C-alpha cells in the first residue's frame, strides 16, 4: 500500500542517496551557517540615509510637478 506521508530518509534503500546529501557533507537536519555580514556604521550609514531621503523627496517632487502639469493642461 502506498502512502502520501513523507517517510524518513533511509540511505540503504534509497537509490539516489548521493543526490540527497548536502554538498558540505553535513547531515540533512543541520542548517547551513549564517553568512557573515558587516554592519554599515558611521558616516557611510548617514550618507546612505541622506541619499535615500533626497531620492524619495526628488521622486515626490517629480510626481507632484507631473500631476500639476496634467491638471494645468486639462483645465482651461
């Protein structure tokens, strides 16, 4: 009788056991280590936030001006 329930991994009966192994050789239940990411601090972070804020205001002003032009062209 076939089942739809996932059965535990048995390398002895599995023909594709090498395909199911992780490339780093660890067991399947062991998670990959988290990547090391440097945190951005100081002047770089401030410059990033200022740049993002300026870009957002620029986009807002552009959309506002575009809306103004459309409204002025529709009204007599």
